[in-house]
């Protein structure tokens, strides 16, 4: 699958149910949230600025998009990765038709600009790997119907040996006027 | 990946954290459980009996195993698929090196003997599809380290159109004397 198709399929407003598993403590977290994914133009000023900061990339950017999220839960963690709302811009740079690099205006896990590698499995499951300063995350997203997708993530320690957390989200697209 | 390797990797005792998402009601369920996976011999009487009930299968059985599970939770649903403990025997019949059929002494979703098809994705994620009388389930299992695996499932209506439930389990292998 091409990243352009994947981004186009993902555009819209999604109601997310997300469960987090802290493996060491056997603790569950659950978060209801709203996620908005919107395609952007390559000449959008925020897009061109983010590209300017990554001039060393020799590949051609395609299908930039914005993700905005807002948690419904009353859960207020100290961890800045778990903030209740936010948004970031992502820009894919395909290397081949089924893998490439994605740059992001701010990461989910640690709030810094980050770059990730992506690839697609044989059934079009999207895999995104991001190296942060203190952790590595692997996210996988797969559509189980046109309007329902699953998203799992694993956060490893930066050495890649320990597993800090896993999570799983079920995301259902809904129609709304404020897309 | 071959099913024989996958079964061998899965043998052991696992502590499971499982989250269920009822999409229509936006309800979460969470279950702590203990799962034991044990390889069996092909001449085990329960294995030979299950094979006898499936004589129409023209493939050669390999790596039979038993899964036993016991929930730690105090959650007592009426749905018989969600019983607190149980066990079943599974027998793979490879068709090619990365796909085949699995027969099972009793299914998870509806408590009847069932047969499933399995396959492996390009990263060795194991996919198991089972058609029950009233539903279809798709389960995927992938190892995120030697001793941690993730298991997601989706339950569709038998027409394959509606999605009844998704779930996700994080399973951590532990050592114990009663393997």
C-alpha cells in the first residue's frame, strides 16, 4: 500500500476507545477521545516550515496531514505524553512504495519534534517506529472495516530491551460538520 | 514462519491483561487472566479423537497444543463465550508453510467445536480467522519480545458487516513449576 492511500483512508473524525496496559504493575488505563485527521496541502505554511527544518531529507514529501486529539476522560496524568489534547503535523517521505520516513511537529511520547520510519505489512497494516530520547515506540494501525480501525502501540526503553507499556485503540469514524 | 515454530514459541505460562471494547456502547472491559499453553503429542488420546472427528481434512496434522485459561477478575458475564476458565485443544494442519487450518475442541466465542484458517503476515504476525454460527472472529498475535506477545481480536457479525467487539491482550510469560 502507498502512504498516500493510507492517509486518504484515515482522513476524518474518529471516536477512539483506548486501553493502556502497564505491564510491570498490571494496571489498566482507559481513555475515550476524539481524533481528527485532516489532509493538508504541501504549500501550507506550517508544512513548508516543518520541511525547512528537515532539509537534509533527500526524498520527496507527500500527503501531509494534521492529527488533533482531545481526551474525554477525567484522567489527568503527570506524564506529558498523556496530555488531554493537542495536535501535530505529520509529513511522509516515501523511500519505496511501501516504506519511508515520517517527520512530525511534536511526538506523542516525548513532546519534541521527531522522525519515524514507516512500512506496510503484507496485509497493509501500517507500522510506525519512532525513536525518542528515552524510549522507542512501535505503533501499528490496521483497518478492520472502512470506518473502523485498530491502533496498537508498544513503548520500549531506549535500549530496546524493556517494554514499558502497550496500548490498543479502537477508532470509529463518525460524520460531523466540524471536520 | 511455520506454525510449528509459532507453537513452540508460544508454549509456557502467560499472565494476560485483556481489554475489551464494545464499540456501540463505548464500554470497556478488563480482565486479568492466566493462560497456559502446552504442546501435546500427536498420539495423545484427546488429539487422536479430535483428528478422528475431522477425517475429511486431507492435510497432515502438526504441533497439537492445549490452551487453558483462568480469569482473575470478579467479572461474571452471562455470555458463555466469556467463561472464567476453560481449556481447549488445537491442532494445526498446514496447507503451505505459512497458512493452513486449525481445528479446535471448543471455540472461544461460541462453545462448539470449530475450525479456523490461519496465516502469517510478512512480519510473522499470526492471523486466525474463525467462522462461528453467529459471528466471525479474527485474531492476530505478534511477539514484541521473546516473553511478551500481543493478541488482538475483532468479532464481526456472521454477515461480516457489523463489528461487535474488539479486544487486545498483553501477555507476559512467567516461570512456574506447574507448567
